[in-house]
C-alpha cells in the first residue's frame, strides 16, 4: 500500500514523527540522531525514514515548503499511516526585537494569512490553530533540562515567502515572534484528526536587522531544536 505521495507499507512509519521541510534535513536527522534508520519513501525526492531514538520508534519525513505541501504529507501520515505525534522542525524568520538570530522558538499558536481557515470555517469564524498543550509543556521542560533556552509564543505562517502586503510591525506589536510557512496547517489538521502536534523553529534570519545565519551556525542550532523535539517525542 502506498499513498499518492508516500511509498510506505502500514507499520513502516512510527506514531511519532519529525517533519523538516527539507528532505535532506530528514536524511541528516535520520543519519545523525536515529539508530537503525531505514528509508521508507523517496517519491518526489521527499525522503522519509524510520529508526529509533532511545529505543523508541521515531520517523522523520520531509514535507516540502508551504501550507499546500505540508498539508498533503500530514493528511496522509495521519489518515493512512496512523501517525499520532507530529513535530515540525524548521527555520523561521525572527520578527520581534526580543528574538535573536539562532534562538529556538516554540509556536504556542500559529496565526496565518492562508485561506485554509476560511475554506474550512467560513468567513465569520477565526479559528486559532494552537499547539498541543502537553507536548508544549514537555518540550519547554525538556529544553530547560537540557539547558537550551527557548522562546514560546505566537508565530505567523504565511502563504508567500516574498510578499509586500503583510504589516510586520503591526504583527510584532501584537506579539508575533517569527514567520514561517507551515505550522498553521499542522495545528489545524492535527485538530481535525485529534492528534498531537508541535512546531519548533530555529531563527535563521532576522527581518528587523537583515542578519542571516552561516551554514555552520544553522547546523548547530538546528541540532538543539532536533534534540528538544526527539526528547519530547519519545516521552509517553
Ligand atoms: N519568511 C517565511 N518563511 C521563512 C522565513 C521568512 O523570512 N525564514 C525562514 N522561513
């Protein structure tokens, strides 16, 4: 059995999964963090692997960029393969003055300009896509235990990387910490299927200062974020 986008048999994918946008990051996580990782899919070069972390089965799967792409993978992972705990691990643009380059952010909620919410709920309801509370609480406590500082709050999932209309200053005034392109779909689809989801980010660039990470800096903080996600994924 295979879905249109994932070539795996039932049981090939663990109930706990990490979801980077970049398929090569999925490969990196499988090779550097998981034991006995085996690749289960390469359709469209979107790679997926299952291995173990501290003895617990964990998968890692690329999602591509943006809400339409991640929505396909999440839907199939949950509806066909029975995935129950989903962790987006990715980069975001820092928007807020309190967020520094390389900070790790956890999205308590994901504001969005995407039409997905209007399409699902109609024009009069503004659904609030939120993190699963128990995953959020555990991730924060694991970060503390590992002495890895994190910031927790609202982020925005935008539909376009290059836009001219979004008022970043206003969003920042209302406490939005960072910008990325997938978390609102993850939280909304997790709510639809009653499964748990959390999005964790590394600030790879800063919209206020124009700074960006070097490849090496990106890798190091990326690893902090992965450790937090994996430690949280394998609990209970
Ligand atoms: N915008 C949208 N998504 C992003 C950004 C950004 O500046 N940085 C990393 N992901």
